C-alpha cells in the first residue's frame, strides 16, 4: 500500500509549510487540496458562474485543466500561482468548498495524486473523506490570534497592507463556515494526532510528524 500522511486543520495554521517540508524530508509527493478549491473560486469568477449554480459549478470543475509544476500552479495553461493566493480567493474557495457538487467533482482528481513512493495531503477533509485509509492523520492547529499574526507577517512580507483585527475576524468567519458546512466539514478525526503549533517552530512541527510517521508505518 502506498503510504499517506493526511494533514488537516484550519486556515493559516501553517499546514502548507509543514506538509511541504514533511513531503520533502520523506521524498513524498504533496497535495495542496486548498489550491484546488482556490482554483475553482477563481475559475467561477472568470466564467461568471454564481455560487448558487451548484450543478453548473460541478460541471465546470470537471472541465478544468489543473497542473502543479514545482511550486507553480497552472489553470488551463495559465500561471495562477499568485492569483489564487489572495484573501478574496480564500473566501471564494471556502464558499465553493461548501457545495457538494464541487467536492464530488474534485474527489477523483485528489485521489489521482496518490503515487509511489508516498503522499502528504494537506487540507480539511484529507483524513476524513479523501484518504480515510491514511497511515498517519494529523490535525494541525494554532490559536486564531497566532494564525492571524502569521498571515499578517506573510502579507506584509509580500508588500500587501493588512489589518490584524480584520484578519482575525476573517479567520474566525472562515473557520465557522468550514466547520459548520454539511458536506465534509473540518473536524478532527478520532484517529488523528493533534498538533498545536501555537508555540512551536515549523521545524519542531515537522520533526513531530516524522516521529509519529516512523512509529505508525
Ligand atoms: O488551505 P486553504 O486556505 O488554501 O484553503 C482555502 C479554502 O478551501 C478553505 O478555507 C476551505 O474552505 C476550502 N478547502 C476545503 N477542503 C479542502 C481544502 C480547502 O473545503 N480539502
């Protein structure tokens, strides 16, 4: 069986950075499932499809040509790496992510990332819905205040102005929508290890996951 490490958790918890580093250390492939929902958010805006048009959004997803090349993301052969990282696309991703037809359309696409020698999958429902068979499931989180501070630093470093109070409020809103939606809500699976990174460095979080993985594989 091809090994899978599923890392789920709320927005701006540091999942992406940690999951990528774990994948690199183990030589595994990496799935950034959030990027797929962000792409759907962008594509629906470009195609002028409203969030209320569930079936049309599902159909649209099936026709999207998505490619990950290193750290770059391509949608229909166009580089959308930067375009999908905005706060607006984060919100649009969270809105389309609540639609069952969209989640269904992205199911097989996500399954397709599972290849030898292994996969680190990062998202909200990796351990609960997409890869319930994962050898290791981690629920990675941090307090909303710490997450807002991390997002703030990221934005400022990119030269984007930001307000810490608005960011905190945005995170809390997005958490609420992600945890309370009916389809594949963000939950900590019973069999997931909890990793609170509020007072941990990225390196410490990565090493903890590697230690857990060595103990279960
Ligand atoms: O992880 P990221 O912040 O890029 O995800 C953006 C949004 O996409 C999340 O807030 C969530 O609503 C949605 N998402 C999801 N299921 C996943 C990954 C992301 O619903 N597996």
